[in-house]
C-alpha cells in the first residue's frame, strides 16, 4: 500500500521532531554512550531518507527548496543559455569554479546531488554549482 505525499511528509516531520526532542536535554558524551538512543537516531534517519525518496518529483517541484533551486542540483532549473558557475572534474578537490554559458545539458536524471553536468559554450564540462539570476 502506497501512502500519499502528505503522509510521507508527516512521517518525516515526526522523525525530525523525535530527534529534536531527544537531543534537547542530552549532551554528546551521553548520546555516544547510549547504544539504544544511537540506534533510534539511525532508524529515524533511515525513515526520513526512505520517506523522502517516495515523495514524487512533481510534488517536490511545486515548492523547490531555495538552496536546491539555485545550487545546480535540480535539472528543471538548468536552461540552455543560462549563465552558471561549474566545477570541473580536476577542480573538485579545490572547489574552483569556472563561469560560462550553458550550451548542452548532459545529465539526464531530474536531480543530481553533486550538480547537473553541463557543457559550456567554451567547451568546458562541469557540474553546476551556482546559477546566476536571470
């Protein structure tokens, strides 16, 4: 049985509230020494992750996260001709950004955690890290 996106969001919020309630009156050392609490936190994070994966893309697109919409991880926000800053493969460790205008969008999936891969008009290939406002 599949749940509605609304129900998945409630599961996520329930787990976030559980974690926040548990950490409100505990210090780090107490947390580390409590194997039951550590397992509960891991389980809550698993629930959050699984529920997040089941929220349909069209629902996510209705209210894009500001960070996701401008940081280059959401393909729907990437357009040919847009001015962007990308990180090339050889610059991933340093995080050096190269600016340019998108010629081709190379990533096929709707999102990518490290940025949508594009080819700039200059021929440079990299993952989008920043999108300049139009």
